[in-house]
C-alpha cells in the first residue's frame, strides 16, 4: 500500500495561545472533543488511513498521562499504530513546528506526513497521497474551503486575521501560501509568478489545514537553514520561493534526482539542466472536495472548539 511508504508525525506540543481561557486550565491536546481528548483524533486519522508508524511529539509533563490513556480501556483502541513518543521539555515549549522537526530528524526514516495535534477529520487521505505521488511533489498541503469554525462566545470583539492567501496554478501547483496574521499591512506577491505561469488563481477562500505530506529531503533544508522556525510561516514560503526561482540550482543538493534526469543534465548545456533541477522541487495543494469527509477541523480557536464538538456529536 502507498500509505505504508510514509511515517506520520503528530505535533501535540502547542500551547493553545488562541484559546487561553480554556488552555490555562486544561492543556490543549487534552481538551475533550465529544468526551475524547483532542490528541486522539489525529492518531485515529492516521490509523484509519493505514499509516502505521507514528512519531508523536508531546510536552514532557503530559507524556505519562497520554501513555496511560492510550494503553488503557477508556479510549477507542488504536492498536494498529506503532507510536514512538518524543517528549518536549518546558524549554522547548515555544519552539516552532520546523524547530520540532529539526530536533527529531534522526527518527524520521522516510517520507512523512505532518499532522497538527488539533486536526480533526474523517477525510480519506488516499487521493491526497495519490496526487503527491503522481506529481512527484516535494511537499503537498491540504486546503479546504469548509473548515469548521465559529464565533468566539461572549462579547463581540474585533475579528482577528484568520485568512490564508493562496496562489495556485491551473493544475493546483502551489505557488504562494501565507497567513494573513503574519502581515500587518499589504501582502506582496512576486509579479514574476505571472510571467512564469500562464494561469494563476488568487484566492482567500481556502484554509491551510496544517496537514503536509513531505519528502524526507525537506529535513536537510530545515537543518541547513537554522533560521527556519515555523513550517507555515518560514519553511513553506522559502520552498515556494525557490520553486519559483529562475535559477533552480540552489536546492539541488537536497533533492534526490532521478537517474534519467541526471543523465539528461550531464549531456545538456544550460536550460535543460536547469529545468530538470527545478522540476525536482514541486509543491502542490490538494483541494478537499465536498464528497471527501464530513468533518474537517483545525481546532485552534475557542469558536472552532465549540463548533467541532457540535459537529462531531451530530455526526455520531
């Protein structure tokens, strides 16, 4: 099975800074969703999609409790999973997601799927894996236009910036992906994208679900560029910039080149070689269709937390 070629990486070390009225009392990954701790849902998602080898990153203070819950009888079983636990010390609590991957790179043995610890979904991962494989993508991200969200209960407050600004090619190659909250004013898009791509689709209707399929070579990029701290804010913009660059050589040392392409480069003079190297670095987006999954939630706000509980209870 294609899914057996991947490891899963579940990141459950987040502090829940956007929902502190809850997480000041209960750690985010332990918040109950339909009476089951949040951390169980991304694990169950991987098990349902036949991903057996999983690295689970959790706060050191919660490791014992989580292990006990998973080995007991109070939660639905996850017997098919081989879980390797990695504990984060209190000193690492403020690490970004790329920092965490850098710290566990020796444990990742093959291409991998990064799942946020607050991801809740019943989607089928197979079509996304097929896209990633067919396009020989370096990175594929999940985008959805119906992520469960809701208003924060209580007094009305100024709406926070929560949109993702996306640029896609005609075949859903990912050209640009940034979060609105990372910008104070205007979001700048390099006009070279329009010169290099005949069809470019600019949109803010999709949400980045923080589920990424990655080739193992991405770990080399994270290791070399220590300034990269966050997957969404740092790594993805960096990779997209290099993917779209006119000079395709800069990341060639990290990319495993197909032997046939290597021969083409050897006997080429200039443009063909550059094109071959550029083609090794490709990022795609899987746009989740309505028929694939009833529930899709990135539970990182109080509003999303309340709505996912209602959606999950109604779906049972």
